[in-house]
C-alpha cells in the first residue's frame, strides 16, 4: 500500500481542490465582462480578493496549528499538504483579482510580498522533501549529542595514547582535539571547514604510520573522530538551511499580512 505523504495525501485531495479553485477562478475571469477594465473593484474582483484574503489568513494559521499538539482536527500532514497546494492556487486567484493591474502602490506591495512568500514556500518545500531524511541518514540512528560525546570520548583516548608518542604527534593530536565541528558560523552555511585540524592529523599520521606502525591505534582514533565530525557537519549544515528558510518564509508571511491589511483598509477608506 502506498503511504500518504505531503503530495499524495488522500489521493491528492488538496491538489484536486487547488486545481478546481484555479479553474473556477480562471473560467469566471474569462466569462466576466466588466464595464470597466478588469481589476479588484469589480464584483468578481471583490469575490476573488475575499477568497484570496481568507486563504492567506488560513495559510498563516498553519503556524498556530503546528503548535497545537493536542488538537485532533485533521493531522498535520493534511494541513501541510493543503497549505502547499492551496498556497500555489493562491497565485492564480490573486493574479486574477488584480486584473493584471500592477503598479507602485500598497496594493501591488501586498501582491509582490504574497508572490515572494509563495516562492519562499516552494524553496522550503525542496528542503523539506530531502532535509529530514538526509538528516536521519547522516546520523545513522544516533543523535547529534551522542556523536558529540563520542568525539569527547575519542579525545580522552587519544590524549592517553599519544603520551607514548613523540612531541610532534602529541602536538598534532592536541590540535585535533581542539577542532570543533565548525571554525566559524559561515561554515554551517557551506557545510565544511577549509582547514580542519583533525583532517590534517589523519593525513600526517597516515604518512608517519609507515615508519612507526605503533601509531595505528591513534590513526584509527583520528579517522573515527573525523568521520563523526563529518556527520555532525552535514547534519548541522542541513539544519542550518531548514532553519534559514523558515526564517525567510515566516517574516515574509507576516509582512504580507501587514500589507494585506493596509491594502484592504485603503480600499475601504477610499471607497
Ligand atoms: C501566501 C502564501 C503563504 C503563507 C502566508 C504561508 C505562511 C506560512 C506560515 C505562517 C507557516 C508556519 C511556519 C511556522 O510557524 O513554523 C508556513 C509553513 C510552511 N509553508 Fe507556507 N505559506 C504560504 C505559501 C506556501 C507555499 C506556496 C508553500 C509550498 C509550495 C509553502 C510551504 C510551507 C512549508 C513546507 C511549511 C512548513 C510546514 C511545517 O513546518 O510543517 N507555503 N507557511
């Protein structure tokens, strides 16, 4: 049996709903012949505007719904699936509402912010589809905390083992132990560090190993440390982008809400 996911939820019920909404809006727009140029002020313009505004408020409600863990009305997967498809249908409803009259004013600001919110939603969706699975794959049934404590344990073992080695090796191992997951904040964005001291230690030990086979345990220890660091780097890199897109999508949606309010108020003030 194929499991419901964000896209095929209940046999694509929300995709069908969104297509129906876009089609009805499109057909109404085509058969509507207003006495003035089509815009938000005709009866169809008001209707599409009301549907669009209600949709925006409902789309924003997802933020509230996500935090209501005890609420049983519809599961979150259904909510997100509906959010995606109806959010995309909003492009059609709102564009027809404008009657393609875009200019430098508060009405168009609301439209531009809406399109930017929807575009950021599309960007987030690509991260959303790959991110969580990629994160759990890279952690391989471990938590980031478990990996971090593995690194600490490896450091304790390395400090003990390197006591028998010469000064150069001790310095290399000590420098490696000081290497954190990232060197600077921008590393999380790129997902790797350019001068990794553990990587350096692994390379140096690999060369020294030929002349001194007793370094084998220390070498294995550092290879394990590097592997754990790489897992943590990939994990935090993915998390960074997952957090970043929401910190774009959510403020944009609040900006849109404010512009929508200004748009609606100005329409009624200048009625
Ligand atoms: C004007 C249209 C839209 C508005 C106002 C809007 C608003 C929001 C808000 C308020 C949240 C909740 C974020 C949170 O509190 O964590 C959210 C989440 C989300 N939105 Fe949108 N959104 C819109 C369109 C879209 C579109 C078109 C897509 C996809 C193509 C999309 C994808 C998502 C996803 C994937 C989430 C995360 C859901 C989750 O965390 O479970 N959004 N959106």
